[in-house]
C-alpha cells in the first residue's frame, strides 16, 4: 500500500488476476459437472423419452434459424443505398431515391425491370411516367416526358445476352411512327451488339447499355449518364 492509502497498481492487477482465475475455475467446475449432468442426463433423457414433444418444441426454433439465415444470405436487393462491390458512392444522390444494384437488376423479372426503369425516370424528374409493358404495346414499355417537353419512349430488354440489330430495327419501326417519340430509348440489361449500336447511330436511337445503366441505376440522371458515356467514347 502506498503512503496515500491506495494500493499499488501491480497489487491491484495480481489481486484481480487471482479473482478471475478463481471465478473461471468455479464456472468451469459448474459447467463440467452440474450443468453438463443436467444437459446430458435430465434434458437429453426427457428429449429421448418424449420425441414428439421435443420435435414440436424444436420446430419454431429451427424455422426461426432458417428464416434468419435466409434474411442474412438472401436479403432482397432493392431500393436505397446498400453496400455493394459495384456501387459508386459519388453517383448516389439522396436517401430514399430509388436506386438499384446491378445484381438486383440482373435477378429481376423482365416486368419488374421495366417498372424499375419507370421508377428511375420518375426519380430523375420526368413527367407523366407510364409503364405500359404488355403484349401488343408495340415496343413502348415506358412512356414519359422530359424537362424539355419531349416525349420519351423506352423499350426495355432484360436479355442474358447483348441485344441484337433485329430488335433495335423493330423498335425503330414503332418508336416514332407508332408512338410519336421525340426521344426513342432502348435499355439493354447486357448491352448491345456492334451491329445494333451502328444501326442505332444511323437512326438517332438512344441506347442504354450496361455501363450507362449502372450509372443510372446508382443515382446519376439518365441524360447525364448518357452524356458521360459519350464523352468517354470521344476521349
């Protein structure tokens, strides 16, 4: 003990260590004798003697465990800002705005993908956004009006492969003649073939491939994402 009536720090440490060891020994003795005997004999004996009741009691816990694992491993990847290896922090704009991870878009049903594109147009401030997406829509999955009052007609392709020239040609035959599009836009989840891009350039069609889609999905406005891609291509 020091002159001021306090214990030396070393003595405090040694006393604490002794108490900790003693407590650990008591706890281990209890676990290895009383607790283990209770679990291995009493509890296990009751379980083996009442299998149906045991299964009935265990079922809710097993279900809860399965649901927890499903929640942790297969949580829906939807709107909002979530950690993701392909998420660009700088492109995300405001909390609550509909944003998507590319893996989520990949896993969507084609109709849900169309609705996601409609939601992103509305997020960007497009007016009178309408998702038509049905058989016989003649290529107009989404219709909207941009900030300049131009009619935007969007066809969405949720293909596992790049969209080919034939699909782009078909869209070209309906976007302006049938729907009066000022800005015909075609969205390809996995991009477009070289022939499709060449045809679109000749006929003034806007193609949104995977790179542009990624920036758009992460929060960049559609027209800005398109301009960024064109700037990169021209550089």
